[in-house]
């Protein structure tokens, strides 16, 4: 299968690096590593994602989860016909599980320095979303300012799940949202750690993967929407990644019905602000239309045309998820399915393939 005719007119809004763990260790303070690397050899500075990923055996497409470096990424972009990719962590999808605040602060800085040195500084086709220590919001603000202002990152990742972290609408995170709004950068919420979702004894693994990503995004979305984050920070842009688009329709339907029968008493004005006659579904659609809510899609979702019909084409961003669970051929197949979808207009496909990513990440056309 050849690269699409629109080669270069595709922006990958959610690619992943496979971290060089030794190189990240070398960027950690000596007190965390020791005077030699003997004590940490073979260990990762990141916590395990969850027990569900481990002690299990399942088969993925050939080439998936390959330990590609920068050269492998460049080859993938050329073969698929992608002009630019925005890179997220792989090992750091468990970042929200770090309980040592000092460790989270130093590891975020080490990871960000590594991805800058390895990818961003080596070519304009690579953009990056960094890690910030939500465990310590003041330090998260400082690191967000550094990576966007000094290193040229397009934003930061927020984990959808974490150890002892409250939901993402909580007030302790508002300084981070305020700084992201001031900087004009994106915040991308990403799942990956699926324990603690009532699936801890689930087998086989496929339904854990299928449900874990959208469930984490639905909980994060609920906290953000109902706590009025988009009202408080109207310049904020948040992306909800690697969960497709069907969950959004579920949220719009269920949130609308539940708020109609359970309107919260709000004497201090803490929660979302609906306009006269507006439902929660209308409220979500309005914030989508005004450029605050984005979703990653991979092109072959069953509900993508219906989602576009209901909320328009503005929020959806093509995401390769490479090299997780996909290789060059599966990504080409997903793009072809998107191109051939008869229920999507040409302008819908163009929006999904590159225009929405340029708006979300503030990228040059």
C-alpha cells in the first residue's frame, strides 16, 4: 500500500517515543542514580503501567511496539506520507502513579530534556508534548513554562489516571490551566494505566485496552466539564487522546440527562455555567465550536461520521499511535479507510487530517 496522495498534508496528533531509559537516567540528578549506574541497570525510572499489561501474552501486528528511534520515526513518516508528528511519552503514561513528588519533578525534567535533545533539536518534523509533575502543581507550572518558553514544546501531557491524584477538574490543578492559557499551549490528556477501573481481574487483555482508555477519558472529561474549567479558562485547549470518539457521544447524552434530573445547588458558583435554555450537550458543543475541546481519532472509528454530524468536524485530530499496536501498514490502512469514508465530506477529512491539529497545537500550516 503506497503513501496517501496528500503526503505531507497529514499531521499526526499523537505519536509516541520509545524511551531510551539509560539516557533519561543520565539526565537525573546524581543523588537519584548513585555514583555509578550499577544500582539502576535494567530498571526504569517510571513506575510500571499496571499489572494488567504484565504476566500476559497476546499478539499484536508485526512491527507494533518496535523500539524505533528517531531514524525509525523518520522512515515511518516518509512511508506513510505524514508531514509532522506530535510526540508523547510511552513509559511515562504511568507518570501519574509516582507518589514521590521530588521524583516526579526530577523525572519530568529529565524526560523533557531527553526528548528535546533526541527529537526536537534534530528536525522540524518533530514536535513534543512534555511531562509536568501534577503531584506538585507549583513545580508543574514552572516546568510547563520552561518546556514551552525555552524548549519550544507545544504543550504538556496530563495522565487520566494516577495514584492519589484527584480528578482533573480539581482546584489544585487550576494554576496549571491558568499557565497553559497564558502560554497559549495545548494540554493533552492520555490514558494507558488501566488498574483501579473495576477491571483488575479481567482477562483476556483486549477488553481492558478497549475500555480503559475511554473510561479514563470520560472521568477526566466529566471533572473538567462539570467543574467549569472551560468557563474559568476560556483560552484553554485540552485534547482527549487515544480513546476514539464514541465516548464523547455517550458523555453528551448521559451528562444532559443526568444534569436535567440532578441540578447541583451551587451557592459559590463553582460549577459549569449553562446559558439560558442550554443543555449540557449544547454546552459541550459550544466549547468544541469555540476551539477548547479536541479528540484524537485513528480514522477507522465506527462512529466518526455520526460524531461529525452531531458536533461538526472541529475537534477530531488524526492520531497514528505509532508505534503502539500499529505499524506502517496498519496506519496506512486506517488512513485509507478515512479517505474512503463516504459519510465524511472532503472538508471533514481535511480538518481531521491536519487542520484541527494545527489549531490545537498552534502549528504552522
